[in-house]
């Protein structure tokens, strides 16, 4: 569920859209560690997860905790070495792929 919320946050998607995109986009499936034939949760479960499981925890706090644990385990050297670049957004005037 958290990975779906990460995708949702990065691409500014609705609950319905992130589930729809995850069912079609192979890169999303790889990130989510699911097979194309696996079922995804109903979009309403994302809202329930946010309310009942995360409560007042923000996605930024989750990401900071993940980075902190990675530093503690030596997976990354320092938190400063982690940066998330802005995600390009496709618009009609600026397609992501040439020829689109």
C-alpha cells in the first residue's frame, strides 16, 4: 500500500488513477513487485489505509524514516546523498516521448 501511495504522491494521481495506471504500467508493476495478472486493491482501500493505518503520518515522514534506516544499515552513506529529482509531467505541448 505504501508503494502505491508513493506513486500517487510523485505523480499527483487520484486513488482511482493510481490503481488504473498500476494495472497497465509495467514500470509501476516492477516498482510494486507485482505480476501483470495480480489484482490490485480497490481504490477505496487506499483512503482507508491512509486514515486507519497512517493516521497523522505524512508520506514525507515515511520517506525520511526509510532514508534514516538505510543510513543506519549502511545502504546509503548520508541522507544528503539522497535526492529525488522533479518528475517531468506529460502535457499536450510537452510529450514525454518523441513522436507522441
